[in-house]
């Protein structure tokens, strides 16, 4: 089970980082960052299979791949920004974490505009003028 491996990595890293932080706090942060990246790469495989299922469903439903791609980018931005912000917080940089989250919100808004426009155009076609 992948979750057991992830929890194992997280627990061992937490214990080691706690021990290391007493002498050299920057090494504890690097250890946490490395463990976070390992966990991130461990979940890429399952995520890619979910994306493939969504692509297949979009093709069967005749949904434009541009819209699906945009939605997947938005989800990716949200997850990656959260991951980056948590790394910043682990390093004691809460203000920087907030800025990462703010930047992600702006990027999501920019990516969502074409989808919002398409929905509004579809509504205008339905509503008689």
C-alpha cells in the first residue's frame, strides 16, 4: 500500500528532522524538503492514471479537451501551490507561503476566465433575447 510507505517516510523524516534541528536547523528543513519531494513523486503515477480516465470520459462526452486541460491545470496549480506553501511554512517563511498561495489564486483566476466566458456564452444561447 502506497499510503503506508508515505506515512513511513513522513514519520521517519519527522523524527530525524526533529533530532537534526537541534544542531543544524537548515539540515532539518532540507531533509523535510527531500522527503516531501519523494512523496510527491510517489503519487505522480496514480495521478496520471486519473488524468487518463478523465480524458477518456471527456472524449466520450464530446467535451473540448481545451476545457479539460484548463481544469486539470487549475487543479495542478492548486496542489503544487499548496505543496510549495507548506514547504515555505516548514522553513519558517509564513509570509512567503501566503504569497505563493496568493499567486496561485491569481493564476487560477486567469485560467478560469475562458471557461467562465464559454459558460456565459452557452447561457446566452439558451436564454431568448
